[in-house]
C-alpha cells in the first residue's frame, strides 16, 4: 500500500510539529489517504495552525488567474497568496509561524509552478531561520524517466526555478533536498517520505485517489502529455484549454490537421501514440470560439511514450510545415534552453535535437542520485 507523507506524519502523531505555530502551503490536493483535508487532519490532532499559504490556482484549485489574499471560511485563518503580486512569503507573514509545511501534489514537470512555490518558500524560511517540512507525495509519472534539456542558468524564472530537465522524475521531497544543497539555501529541511512507493510506479498503480492538481489537469493521460504539449502553450496554438481534453489536442485555424497528423505519425517521437486529425472549437483561452484544425493524441502504449520528445517532434513538424504561420518565439520561455531552441529554429534534424537533449538527461541522472529517497 502506498501512503503519502501526510499519512506517515499522522501515524507519527505529527511530533515534528508539536508545540509549534504551524503555517501550511496547501491546496485542494492536500488530502490524506481517506480524503480528509490536511488542514482538518492536523487540527484534529491538536496542531496549532496560524497561517495558510496558497499556490497557483488558489487554495481550492479553481482559479486560472492571480490569486488574492483571503480568509479561510472554515478555519478563520489568513490565506496568503503566493501567486499574485508576490510569490514568496514575506517576513511579516512568517512572524506568527514557527515551522512552515508544504503538502501539494506535483505532476513532475519543471514548469508546473508548485515546485517553484516550494523553492521560494524554502528561501524565505532559510532567511527567517524557520524550519521547513515537506510532506512528500508520489510523482504521478513515476520516478524513472528523465526527459528534455536542462534550463539554462540565465533563464531561470517562476516556470524554471532550478536547472532541471523538463521531466525530472523526482518527488517534491527529493527536489527540496536538491534545491537546498545546489542553491545553497541552508534551510532547516525535514522531508516526511512516502511509504510503499517504488520509482517505477505510476499514479494509477498506487491505489491513491486522483484529484485534479489544476483545472486543466483532469486525467493522468493529460499529466503524461503535459511536459511536451505544455512546451508549446505560449505560441499561437490552442493546446486544448477550453475543451474537454486539454493537452490531448493541439490546433489552430491556420493548420491542416491531416497534413500535420501524417507527418507526426512518421516521426520517431510518435512512439506509443497516434495522431488523429481533428476539428475543435475552444470555449476559452487561445482561439476562443474559433474552429481549429489540428490533431488529437491517442496514447496506444503508455510505456513507450516520451512526452518531451513528442513535444519537440511537434515543434519540428510545425517548423517544417508552417515556418511563417507558427509563431514559435514564445516557446523559448518554457523550454528555457537557448541551444535546443536555436536548433529547432534553424531546421536541424530531429535526431540532432534529441541527441542534444540526451546529453543533459544523462548528466542530470548522475546529478540527482544523491538526492533520491526511493
């Protein structure tokens, strides 16, 4: 049986939090194995909660915009936004906190911002001399596969907190250890690990309840495709926001779905998937209310799918078929690697692009070893 960090903390009686004023960085995914909110479970144990902190999408996971400060209706506690004008807890917000706890479900992709929130909060705690506790959770895509280029050190941002590959194959607890050491944070860090989890296990092999980590992350299939399809999100493409299948479809009014699907299905990056021509009309986000031609991505053999390679293959195909129509410049923001971006823009062969990524993947696999818990 797989248990997340919160369940193991409760089994220990939350001793690490005893007699302390506790701040929580939580959202709607912060649940125990029996689906009790972490907030409620800790209060029931007598833990003294003094502040809540909210990541992107809000403490209830329903927002797709900046998150305001608020008061939690159920507990009366202040909720400080870490996805608004500021993204890092302030010294004033930490004045009533003796220890800060992070308990949020990540999906294993560098630009999914929950890990950036964690890193910035660790910085704030190190500066204030406050201990930081991570209640670990499984990586939904397993902990084996590593994919994509490393973020350039000079391109770090809120969507690239650290020099990670796009798909890092680590848990939040492992990442916290890496951030603390490699960024020299020197935070007083405690990780409460998961139990029963093996690196090769996907989320649907753990016996855990699925909760949408964000409004457009509704299925494990979407979490798998997100590291690749999400890379293209800043460009003039719809990636399915405003449809029932975000990150499972890609399109634009200027695309020919049959032509694109035909090329994509011939590329080596299509392993484990098939691309099917489709017409769809998003009800929100990019191309809202406008019919788009494009492709639907059908996962035929999950074990073979390499989502970042798939995304790079899609970029390669778009660059070949639509060098004028596809506005690729904003892809660099999430790719965060100028060399790979330049190869794509210069029309390099796909094999050369993937070989360049493989160098980073190998280096990171060695680098991460000392931080792995499982």
